C-alpha cells in the first residue's frame, strides 16, 4: 500500500490545481478537437467515404486518439517542466522518501485523468453525431494510450533543459504524429514503404485500435500489443531519467 500512498501524495498537488482551474482546462482542451472535427469531418470530408465508412464516423475515433495524445502529454509534461525549471519544486520531491516509480506514475496520472476527461466529452459528442459504439476494449485502449502519452510527457520534461526545448520536442515529435498517425486518413491510402514508417508512431496504433472497436471491425491485436510495449518503453525511460536526476 505504501507505493499507492506515494503515488497519491505526488498526484494530490496537481489534482488540487485541476480543481481550481477545471473550467479553463475544459475550454482550452476542447478547442483543438472541435476544430479538427469541423474542419475535417464537416469540411474536407463531407459526403465522402473511407473504406466503406462515412468519413465523419471514420475520423472521430482518430480525433479521440489525437486528443488523448495531446492532452495527456501536455498535462503531464508541461506541468512537470514548469515545476522543474521555474518553481524548482520537483527537486523537493526528489529528496523526499518517494520511489522513482511512484514519482513517475504520480506525475503521469494527472495527464491520464485530464486526457480521459476530455476524451469522454468527445466520445459523447461522437455518439451523438455518428453510429460508433463504445466497448470495454475501447475504454482499455484509451486508458493505455493515455498512460503512454503521459509517460512520454514526463520523459520529455525530464530530458529538456528549457521551456523552449519542450516546445521543440512537441514540434518535432507530436506535430508529425498529429497529421501522419492515421488520424485523418486510412493507412491503405499510402504507399507500403510509407505505411511501414507510420507504424513507428504510437498514435498510429492508438488510432487503429480505437477506430476498429468504434466501428465494429476486427480488432488489431498486434497494434494493441504495440501500444502496451510503447507504454512500458516510455515508462522505463521515465523512471531511468528520474533516477538519474535524483543522484
């Protein structure tokens, strides 16, 4: 029970801040997915189909995966980046009798919670606008994806040495995934050599899994296994980065 108590202790401060800024958080986090839905779902994709599915129904699960990535990453990574480099409060956590694993999970949980909250709102919107369905496997995939990108955010925050470095990390990694991670198009529409490269992106696997469950298609278990492996990979790197910082 001690590790759980440590995780909650780390998470508690971020949770308190979320309680005070919840309205601002909801408004700012919902702007981007809403714009993507209007621009791609009702703008460029109006009246078109992809793999026998209306484009609106096709793109909504991808936008949900994209929302999980952006919200979980920024909520965990940006907050930790500010705590480390501006407030210097994370140094106090490193000196506390809290394990590295508990620190990483505790700092990631706030990103997971924020990501799931925004995704849940967007899922309701998707259910109202399309015939997509929500299954336990859909929820599990979304949870794994949220942890994956939250761990990625923690790792980025631990590796960067300035706020500008964090912006560079976002531009170099997250922006390409946003438009090439199978969010707005089917992988069957791209050449085989490019498709192989796109499977390197974790967002590609998240989009494939969520879309398959939402549309009632065969679930890509290989992509789900890839999500789990990516999650463990970034978790281990984050723990290693925290341990190196505490030396």
